[in-house]
C-alpha cells in the first residue's frame, strides 16, 4: 500500500511566476490576498525593486490556479521552470554551488522557500540550464524537488 501512495503523477517541473508591479504601497498585499482567496499558498518568495517597479518572484503550491488568479486580477506576469532543491543543512549550499560551477552552469539567482516539510532547508535556483542543473545536482545526492513535493 505504501508503494501506491508514492505513485503520484509527475506534475512536471516547479514553476516560478515573476509578477511585475508598480513600486507602491500595498501591491504585495494585493497579490498575497488575491492568491490566498483562491487557496493558493506562496511557498517561496523573492522581491527585487527599482525606483518605479518591482518584480515579485513566487513559487506556489498550485500554479494553474495561481495563473488564473493573476490573470483575473490583471497582474502582469510570466513563468519559468526553476530547480527546487532540498538541503539537509545550510552547509550543503557549498556543494550546490561547487557542482554547478564544475558543470559550468551559471546561476542567475537563488532564494529560499518560506516553508518546507520536516524542517528541511529549501532553495529555488534559476540557472541558464534548468534540466542540466537538476540532473547534475540529483546525480550528486542533492534532493531535487518536483511539483508533487511542493503541493500541500
């Protein structure tokens, strides 16, 4: 019976949304409230701002539902696949960066998960070669997460 439980369908790579908003008070709250109203949970979050605009990067538990919410509320956005990884400790970060360097894979950015089950560390990693990065990391014992691991 345990084997049946682990046979969840592969939902594909983890998706990250980049939402483009004006840099003004309340925009992040509007996004968070809109997603929460649709029972979509933000699992990882990163903001990058400039004088006039902000890019809000998020990984959510249900990206299809999130995309509907973003469209309905007219949030300008796009989405890309990212490598989501689980680390046993913060010390394992050096292994991740070393492995990607050795494979000559450029890291564009990294940010942490807000929540991971079992108290483990989680990172969102965007590289120039997502599938290759995932393959390199998993072949060296780094746990690469799928959408099943992120869904609540």
